[in-house]
């Protein structure tokens, strides 16, 4: 489980965000705090993996929390997903420089947060898997940076396309270590080959996937698909 600490000075918002987190598989809420001082103390005692961090706090800024944790704990401090009504570019840039793994502007719905948390879970899983090896090749590096982003799936699919099926097919391509054929995508997602082909073609048209041609001995190219970068 990814231990999550919610840092927000509005207790009602904090409770809502905690409820959102609990709905996402693989996450648990270990605490809710409302100030910079409480956040720093909670990190020392609760050992969270991830902070849901507001910018505006009564005794300072969420960015102050990131600075202090970086100074005090170096590379061992928890990750932070900044969640705030502050969309000033200077705050966004500061959060990026301080190592925030994401920046989500209020107000947002549970689905928006779930996308970010799921992306973070994928990133954590990738890092854990690669930590067993001292080296990473370019494909591994690309996968890490890709995992940190939520899926770029159209929120409202074209007529005749199911959002869950579209998401499942997109996820299969995201987690694959190589380009997949329609048959391989169908096997990975449990849909028919024809259905997989239809959705793959749609995602290529949307620019989410890239079509590659692999030529075999019979002269006819095989269509294979991978995430567009």
C-alpha cells in the first residue's frame, strides 16, 4: 500500500480528498494535517510515501514543506502531488524544481485524482522493478517518464467506443515492453481481435498510439502498435 498523507488547511476538503484516495486501489491514508509544522512532524512519525500537498497553509506554503524535507531528508523524503487552487506559473515552476511528481489544480473530481494516483502507482512499481538492477536502458527510462503521466485517453470516446474498453486497451499498450499486434492486444485485454483492431485504429487516429509495420517472409507487413511519445 502507498501510504498517503493529506496536507490541507480546510478540514472538509481534506476529508473529501482522503475519501478520494481511499477509493483508489493500492493507497491508504495515514493522516490528515493542516499546517507546515504538522506536515513536517507527521512525515517524521507516520513515514508516508506520498503527500497530497496544498500550497496555501496557515503558517507558510506547501512549497516550504518540500524545501524543508529536501534539506532535512535529502533523497529519502516522500514524494508530493501538489493539490491547490494556486495556478500561478511561478508556483508551478517552483513545485517542479522541488521535485513534485504532479500538480493538480482545484477544483477537480475523484476521477482526476484517481488518474494521477494510478500514474504514480505505476511509476512506483516501475522504480521498484528496476531497483533490482544497477542499470537502465533507454526503454526503461522512457517507461519511467511515461508512467509518471496519467493516460492520455479521450475523456469522451467517439460514438461506438466504450470508455472502459478504450482505457483497458490503452493501458495494455502502456505497460507492454514492446509494440503489440491487434491479436496480442486482444489477448491482453480479453476482447475480440476485431474489437481490439477497431480501438487501436481509433487511438492511432487520435494520436495516442503509433502504428509500426513489421515485414515478414510472406511480404505482407504486420501492423503493430505502441504508445506515441
